[in-house]
C-alpha cells in the first residue's frame, strides 16, 4: 500500500501567542514526527510512505495531484495541532477531493486532546492517539489486507467510543525506533532558525517531560532517553546530508546527570558533527555545565523563564527560583553562550501595569541574547485552563466546541481577570520595544549572523502596529 503523511499548511493557524510579526521571522521546522512514522511503517512491511510538507513545499492540492495518477494511495495520515485545526480541516478536504478512494487517519497532539471530536470531523475515517510508531504500521497492514474496521489500541472511528480501543502503547526503548530519513525531503529548504540562514533540522534525544508546568499541555507520558550512541549516529546522518545545525526539540533537553555529561563529552570528540541548540530549564545550568555544552558544539540555549517573581514561578509549577534564573543567565554570559529567554504576560498573579513593567525590567536585567514575550494562552488540557474555567474566566467547553466545529475567527482564551486581552497585547509590543530598541542590542542583532532581514522586518512590524488598550505606555 502507498501511504501519504501530511503536514498541513499553517496559513490559517490561530495567531501565535508570540505575535504574528515574530512568527513571520522564523523558518519552518521539518515534520520530524511524520518522518519517524514514515520510517516505522516502511521498516515494518512492504509499503511505500511519502511525507508531504505543505508548510515548506508546493500547495497541498498540487502535491496530492502528483500521487493521484498511480491510484495506489490507500491511506492519508494528517498530523493535527489544535491551533492549526482549520488547516487540518482544509487538508482533510483536499485529501478527499484529490484521493477519494483513500482512507484518512488523524493523529498528533490535537487527536490526543480531542479524540471523539476529531473522529466526527467530516472526511475522517480514523483517529490514532499517542506516539504511533507501533500502531500505524499495524493499521496500514490491516487495511492492506482488506479489513474495513480494524481494532487497535488508541484507534477510534466516528462510531467507536474513546475507551473501546484501549490506551495506545508508548515506545519504551527509543533506540529501537527506525531513524528518520531526512533525505526524502528537500533538506536545504529548512533554514532560518533564530535568525540564522544555516541549513538545519530538528532532533529529539528524549520524549516526555519530567516537569508538570501548569500552563503546558504536553502529554503526561513516561520520560524516556535515547542512548548517546543513537544520538551521535543520527547527527552523523544529518551531517552527511549537508545539515549544519541541529535543534534539539526535546520538551526539556536534559542538561544534568551522567547521560548529559556523556553526550557532551562524546560531542567534544566529534568536531565533524553539526552544531546544535536546545530548549531546556534554568535549573542545573551551572557555569561548568554551560562551558561543557559550548565545547560540545552548543550554539544557543532557549530557556522558559516565564515570569520575574518567585510567586509567578509557584503559580506555574516551575521547579526553580528567580535567584537560580539570574545565576543561569549570568553564567551563560560568562562563558559566552547565546541565550533565548521566553517570558509570558497575563499570568494569574499579574494584577496591574506595574507588574508588567517589572517583568520588562527583569528581562532587561537578565540580558539574554534574544527575548520572546508571549501572552499566556489558556490551552486545553492545562491546569491553568481548568482554574480559569472554575473562576468563570473561560467558558466551559469552549475548546471542545472549537474542536468540533473549527472556525478561523476563534480567539484562544487568555487570563483576563485583571488586564484585558487588548491591554496584554499592547504590553507585549511594549515589552519587545523596551528590550530590543536599545543601541547595544540592535548592534548585537546586526552582527549575530544571517537572517538579519527577517529580524528587521519583524522589528519594524512591531513598531508600526498601533498601541491599543487602557494603561499601555
């Protein structure tokens, strides 16, 4: 059987909490999850799998048309993120129109959050929950054998209930999963992460997250690590394809413990491998560890700081303190490690404009290389969203209704108990201005590598937009 795995266009995605101007300055990430599924299905049986990336390639309708001529496609798999659900629905319609005989299966984080609603969307045959490297090959085999209503753990249809198939299995040994074959995609099309023009890709060295932050909807599955040898082998494959930088997409890249030390020491011995960056937590990032990471080829670390007070860290369930955050960024400056700090505006404990001024001041004091200011979005499945519903700030079932009938005009909820959405957006723009419109920061950005044009355009757009909202500076 021929299988097509689709990464839908994000042209109609809900506006990012970071702001559209900032999002426009970043590049597209390769569809890593689909590459894993492609490798798993092809390794398990006599099937052909193609990945179609509508974010970086030709329009999806044109890509589907190229595969409609041979009449071999039996299954179209579409990955779904809740903020991009309108694009997912468009991809389902395109698959139905271009390949009317193929079945359609939906997976991804949105399918985990809203399996029943996803199964009832027009044009959907199956919903497959969880990490599907173990179950998607079984689904393809059974459809190829002529089964019309296969039953598998984590598999739902419009008629089945959420519990019928049972819980989906999670791959325990990540080293046993076939590695993604990036040569099947136009590698050079993926450029421009964090303001550089390097050809880059994404990787993971772990799955799951050891933390339980109240704003995060990451699935609560077990935390699993890949071996050092497996990570090195995949980086070697990337290097042979001409990839110059690897962005580790772990929910929280492990920077402490014996395994992290072994990985860094192994990378130090392999100067021929691509450089890398990661997103991680502030806790445990000592000066010695940062120096080791830099020697190992790390070019940037991205840290979710989120707030400027210990009260805010407790509200968010962050296992650190403001003192530790300050120490981490001071250590990074001391060793010359570029940093990206992420902050959130509109947290429950922020009650006035003075609280947001203090956050902006704290961001300048930390002095990261880059700063990102996001308005807190109350995503489904998070503890903060549940609290907002209990306090009457968010209408119960609002995300479920969007999942059942996605509309382009849907506005994700924010915590507007003390400051309105318009005020928070105005303060977001002011936070960017106060951080970036400083002479030494402008010069630092100008000499920080390629992609300057994107930075300048994003910055000018932030300046161009009018200020709105009561109390905005």
